[in-house]
C-alpha cells in the first residue's frame, strides 16, 4: 500500500469505521426489536436466539476465510463485495415473511459482514504503520462500537415503536451505499506480499465445529441434554476440533495458523475476546427480555434504560485506545475484568434488576468494563504480527469476538429457557424471571473474572517475550521463500520449527 497523507489516512479510517458501525449497529438494534419480532413471527426463546446466532455463527465461520482471501486477491475488492452483500441482506431481512426466511436472510447479511470487519482492520493496520498511531486508530475503531451501542437501542426502539421492527434493517441501506462509494473512491488496494492458498478442509471443519456446537446448545433445553441428537452433535463438534488441531499444522498455508497461539498475548486476546463478547451477548439478550417482557417497557424506553451503559462504552473506548498506546494493555484489561465481574455479581447475588438505581449502577459498571476491553483485544491481536499476515491475525481476533457472542447468546439463552417453566415467560412475574436468570448472571460474572485473570497473565514481561519470539518465527517463515528456497519447503520448515 502506498504511503498516504495524514488526511487521507484519517479518511480511510473513517470509511473503515462506517463498516464497523453497520455491523455493530445491526446487533444492538436487533436486540431491542426481539420482543416485537417474537410477537409478529410467533417465535420461541430458541427462535429469538437463532435470529442472532444464525448471523454471528456464519460470521464467525467465514471471518478467517475472508481475511486470508483479502490478503490474497485484494483487501479493497473483498471489502466492497462485503458492503454489497451486507446491504442486500439487510434489504431482504426487512421483507422477510417468516422467522425461517428472516434467519436465512440474516445469514446472507453475515456472509457480507464477514468481509467487512477483519478486512477493515487489515486495511487500518497497513495504513497506520506507526505503533502509537495505530493504537490510537484502533481506539477510535473501538469508540465506534460504543457509538453503535449508544445509538442502537435508542434508534432501534424509536423505529420499532413508530414504524415496526422491519425498519431496523432500513438504516443499513444508506450507510452501506455511502461506504461503498467512498471505498471505491478513496481506499487504495493492498495485498499481502505472499499469497495464501485456500484451505477448504480447514474451512469445512470450522463450519462444522461452530454449527454443531451452537445448534446443540440452543436446542438442548427442548430436546434434552442427553438426547441422541444432542450427544451426536457434541461428538461431531469434538471430532471437528480434533481434526483442526491435527490437520492445520500439516498445511503449508493453513486457514488457522496455530503458530500465532505461541504468542501468549495473542492467545490471551483470543480468550479475552470470547469471554468479553459472550458476556455482552448474554447481557443484551437477558436485559432486553427483562425490560420489555417483564417490566412491560416499550422498545424505545428499554433502549433509553440501557443508554447509561452504552454511553460509558462510547466515552471509554477511545480513552482505552490512548491508554494502550501510552501504557500498554494491562491496565485496561484489569479494569475491564473487575468492572464486568462486579456488574454480573450485582445481578447474580444482589438482584440488581429489581431496583432501578442498582440496575443503572450495574449497567454503568458493565459499560466501564466493555468500553475498556475492546481496544487492548484488537491491538494485542495485530501488534507484533507481520503486516503480510495482518488480515489473518485480525480475522482471528474478529472470529473470537463472534464466537464469544454466539456462545453467549446460545448458552445464556439455553440457561434462561431451562430456568423458566413453559414458553409463556413474558407473562411471568419479575421475581420468577429474576430467579430464572440468576444462573445466566453467574455465567456473565465468570466471564468477567476470566477477563481479569487472563488479562493479568498475558500482559507481563514473560508474555511479551513470547510475542516477540513468535513474530520473529513468522517473519523468518515469510522471508525464507524470497531467499531462493521453494515456498513449500520454507513454510514446512518454519512449521516444524
């Protein structure tokens, strides 16, 4: 990628942030619309889970493929294709006549979404080459998540109450078209110096693993945890994971380069991303149902109730990016872990939702935690990795987020469904819902504790040394083919090393 002026780099960052706004806003807006969609489409708890998880599941399955493909054939080209598919999928979702069709169109959205965030992050990584400048850019990127969380519930609530739930997909159309035109005009094309070959077997194993695991978790409360179908799916997920661990290291250009995980900060960022976004997915899912179905609030009022949390995320995300740039990721990660754990504990042990003041306090704490965690995840995932593999490294980080959100909605939705007798939870008392959701809040608390412990472990000097050694190995394996040895030999040698 050619060296760009400061103004042009800022414009590229803004265009990339538009794609993140599309994807993030879609998730937060959809959560507020769930009760209205449930009534209109006659959906169960599992049906509502699938409207979210069908999207995040496809997204998680294809992110790494999109990242490596963008590195190979051109990042701008893949990014623009993603914008077209996501915008088209949004238009189809607004026309869906049934729950099944809505889920199918959400999957079309997800195919496009898989080409946006990891590719945009790769573009940012290759545009902002100075580490401090890149960390600040990633902080702005994280701030967009906060903007979407702040605007999503309010905008979505206003649209649902005034026009209907289908209108939540309309807002993607002008943003998607504008981002497409600006990308075509201002974002330069870039590719990795060394092209990576496709890995269809690895891609199939990833899809099988995530699909079978998610389906088993969501459907287990209805079909039974020990039913033959659920046990078969669990065995299929375990076999797919084993296949990935055995097959991928043997490939010259694997879909998942397991050498990345020799870096403790990178591995830690992956675990933290899964934990933090599992907590976020569960937090939004449970609170949306509680505020609208139990407290009886309108979609707009429910969105306003969650505004304190979203506003804190919006303010803290760029500040966290600046702190990562100046002091490293340790402090934001520790703050995130403590705040998210305390927020979950307030609901799990002290029934924070039964009092408006205590509920708002817990919301602010969760916003403090989530607002602090996003920038260190992204920066740690891409820092130290060769720029030639930025797309794949960013895709692993994005995949971890989507896997976390998928599992968060699946697990916490399953726990909630198991804790509520029958499917008429909307008519139950607040006390019944609080008791049924207690286990879900303990899971969210555990996610916060995991962020705290893994953040402390993966941000010390020993961890940084493993990152440096991993980067050196990856650089060596990228340089060796250029020195005259055959590419296949060099990659194999580096894998054995």
